[in-house]
């Protein structure tokens, strides 16, 4: 939201008050409060009819400084609020004649107290990260009497910002206006399903605006040298999260807002969907299952989309008796084939559903101020919305899903959760504006926690579309409704990379696109991208996504990359463990791994899968692709060819190939099984050593599928003066039935 008219003037209809200096500072043991009048104080009379801005500095966790800017504090504080994990840590508070400061770890927030004007700096040691300066803080009132508070933090020369949720526009957010407001807008617009008021700076810090309601960002747009964020009301709270590296920022940020849960090993296998509005019944679905088996195409999860229920009944959680007359028997038959079952759900209850009257009578559906149930006809006729702020309503909803788990379901696709009204009254008295985004958190948490209770920790997984801050705790999330085109393939990747820098560890997308039917070239190019993502799903809108619906080559491409992913499970599982334990995403923007390489700052058509594999999806019919490799000797995993960086590479790939490069010196574990994701990953593992440095010693951990300690290997590379010697590995911890070490991409390499 913009408040200024150029640099000097205020837009018509707004009045803005700003701090003009510091009147006094009160220091506590762990916080300090600054009182800043909005006019220059020369004499006592200047304190009359003068607003005072109160700024409190505090620290919930090491390396994190919280800032609350307040005008009037007498209003109600109605939640919800983002959960922030506070911990015990050292906080230093001090003051001298010129400034006051708060220090935590290597991060110091220092406010200037001498002279006129306003300045609040954030420094990592002696290095300036960002600052709130003379025109940064604004207490705004418009002609209608509405109030806003804004803050502007400075941008350094060449500084780039990322994140703000799953955004499908330009990966670097500089120059953009972004409203953090969940919406069902597809992947081709400024709207987003997953809005997170957190940005990460290439300068080594992050900023979380601690408001679930609409947060409006002007990222180097209204004022090109600053990032502004504003909220409606009389107070604004934000956190500055220290680095110094982007990985450090994500570690601290996810420590503050929650780390992604572990997900079951089987979820990394291929998910096959019935698609959305396609015609299907048990015979159709079974033909897909049998067709995959006949073509030697391994898959792990069978997903039944919306029409497993009767039309106009969503959601009543009752199988359509016409198309699925024996759901228990059908699911048992599929599970006997080793498949897991995913069922589509959403939090809306259609008026025709038998659950509507039950929910209305018990007060479990969101109500208007007059006590009537909020309803509309978008999506489903007369639908209401489950009120997850009511614990009894959440338990009621969970109970209906438990019946499906008893029937044979293993997980749920938690679709929707963005179309949440603001003209309603919530059971717990929550602010409707704040509940709009936060609703997705409660919805997905309810379902995820049910699965954890029933399946155990590490065995729960959802396939969610909506989210906000903290939603990363309830994986997996997918990119939503994209078109079946190459441009949409690129915008989907931009969304996933932005989400990765917003604290989300896992991410998926609809292979081939959702809207429309991809031509065979788009589908075949999307397959490697999909299988080299954290989670992989074949799903569409009005057409099936089984590969033989396109051509036989698509079958071969799917087989090749599905089996490759299964063999990469020891490596992917280690990356997933980092997502859970450190908050580092499995799919990593290049800038996250190479923050000191200026060329990586803007790269959004390639990514690192884990820390050692570079993936550059091919987004052309011809197979032409251009990608960048950082310094060193990189090795093509599929061909063994080498590429020397830093530099750009132009190449041409067939449908059965994609740039997949191993980092110099990487040791990538390949499993012995290519037919399923859940197997003993350490048994007979092959440790492939790529372009190793002479004398290098590398430790590689292969996790256990059950979440146990796993096996740690140490790989030793012979020195240059040991011709003919080959690398060797020994087990440092855990067990394995055997292993082999192979040098790849080096002339004369042995195994």
C-alpha cells in the first residue's frame, strides 16, 4: 500500500505522523522502550497536542530482534497470532549519551538518541544489515478514520530480496508491490495460495512481519531504496532475523516459526491421480493401476480426487455408491498391490451434504453476526465453512476423516482453504481479517495432527494448497492450478523457489500442468522436473495424466526418471532430514547454496536438489536449455560428461535427459532398489564420488527409513602421489549389508 506522492509529499487522503527524535529510553533487563514524539521538542509547550510513537525492542530467540511500533495501545488484541518459539538466551541491553541498544548473539539493534530525526540500525557485528531511518516509521490516518502503521527498512546497493510465500512472478522481489492475502488465483497472477509475510535478504538477514492479516509490502517500489511493510491498525510488530548466511537465516526463522515435520518414506514415490473432472469409476481407476504395472512403471500413492464423492455433496466423506459401490473392498485391493491411498478433501460443507445440518445444529460452521450460517454458491451450492477455532468442530471434522482412515485411506489432499470470508463471527472471537490467512494453518494442522495421532510421528503427510507462516510444519504443499504450458512450468518453479526461501522444506506441482491438456512435448519435459522435485504427482483437470495417453516415449521417460528417483532415495532422505532438523528446503534456489556468487542471485530456472545436485529443467520443445554452473568441475549424473565453471552452458537434451549435475567433490549415495522409495537405503548402497579432490575425506549419512540414526560412511580419496589407488569407504556408525565406491567423470576412475 502506497502512502506517499513521490519522495516529499503524502498522497491525498492520508495524514502521516513520523518520529522526529527520541524523548527518552527505558531499559529493562531484556528489552528497551523508546519514546519518540512526532514533533521537534524545543520547550515544554511542544509536548502538548503531540503524538508519541512507542517503539519496543526485545528478543525472543538468539539472533532475532523483535520491534513493536505503537501509536494508541488501548484497542483490543483479538488474535490469532503467529506462534513464535521463545527460548532462554543472553540479551544485552545498554545506553549511553548517543544511543541505546539491544544485542542478541551477533545481532545488535541500535537506536540513535542524540539530535533530531529517527534512526534504528541492525548490525551483524560491525556490518550494517538494514536500518529504519527518518521517513521510515509512519503512523497513518485516512479520511475515513482508518489507521495504518508502516515501517521502511533500507536496501543496500545490489541487495536482493526473496520469499513472501509462493509467488509466481519474478523470483527477486525488488520493485514489486505484494499484498500478503491468500487467494485462489492460479499460478499466473499476482495472487498466491501460500502467503508468508517473511522476506530473506541476500545481505544476510530476514524480516518476519508478525501479522496474520493483510500485510502490504512495497519492495523497493514506493521508495526504491527501502522495503516498506504496513498493516491496518495502531501497532506493527516485526522481527529481524540474523544470518550471516541465507541458510543461517532459514535455520533461525524456522526455529522461530516451526520446522517441517518428517514425512513417510513412501510419500517420496510417484503419486498417480484420477485427475479432477475426468470420468472415472472403479474400473477406470483399476485400469490405471494395471496399466502402470503392465508398463513396469512403479508408483506408490493412488490419489482419488473430488468425484470419489457425489456431486453437490462435497464434503460429506461418503463414496459415490454408483461409481464406487464397494469402497472398503476396492481400497483393500489397491493396498494389496502395495499402494497407499490419498483422498481429496476440503473444509467446505455443501448444503446438500448430510453433514451441513449436523454442523449447523451444533454450531460447527462459521456464522454471520446475526447467527446464521455463512453460505454462498461458489465452489459448491450453499456451502458453509468449518469453524476450526471451535475445538469441538475440529474434533467433529477429524472424526469424519477417521472413518476414512478406518476404511483404508492413508493420507489426504487438503485442498482449498483460501476463500475465507471476513464478514463473519468466529467461535473464539478471532479477528476476521486475521483469520483469513490463518484459517489455512488451522485447517491443515487439524488434519495433519489427526494423521500423526493415527499413524505416528513421521508417518503423517498431507498434500496441501493453502498456507501461511508456520504452515511448513504440516507438509507437503503443492503449487496449485497451473496451466499446461512451458511458461506455466517456469512460473511454477518460481513459486516453489520463493516458497523454499519462506521456510517450507518440501514442495510439489502437477506434472504436465493442471489446466487443459499438455501436448506430449510439455508433458515429457515436465516429467524430469516433477521426478526431481521433493514430491512427485501426476494430476490434471479435465484429462488423465497416465503417460500412455500422450505417447509411448512418455512411458519410457516416466519409467527412467521414476526409477532414478527411487535410486536417489538415500540422498533425498538425507536432504529431507535437513529440512526437518535445520529448516533447509530440499529444493534450493541457487542463491541459497552459492550466496557469494553474484550470478546466482537471479537464477530461477534451475535449482539445487539437496546440497549436491543441480537441476535445470528443460522448458522448450526443441530441448534447448541454458543454465549456469558455479566454480569447479561439475559432472553430468546421466552421461558422466564434465562441465567446468563458473560459466553458462547451452545444451540440447532429448526427452529422456535433463541437466542433472553433481557438485565438485560430491559423494552421492545411490540405493540398490529402483522400484519403491521405502527400502533399506544403506544396504548395498553405491557411493558415487564426483570429481574428487586428491586426499579428500567426506562423511555421508544415509538415514534409516524409520527415522532412526541411519548409517554414516567416510569416503577417503587417495592423494595425488598414490597412482592407481581407488577411493575407499568405511562405516563409522550404523550398519549396512555392503557398499561400493565409484568415481564418476574422471578418466581412468575405478570402482
